[in-house]
């Protein structure tokens, strides 16, 4: 696949919410942390 949106250096806050305008579909979200990576599949309606 291809990258749709990328954010860098978000800080140490517990929660971040970003507004994006992307078409409906299924996306894979990859978050890279100091401890490793988290990969989740999400559905956008």
C-alpha cells in the first residue's frame, strides 16, 4: 500500500486525535513507539 497521512514527533501525551478527510474504506494504521510498533486495521465509514 501507500502512505496516506504521516505525523512525526507527537510528544508524550496519552491521547492524540487528528482530523483527516479520507474516503471510506479499510485502512492499516501503524504506530511506531520506542518499545516497538502497533499495527491495527480500521474501518472508515
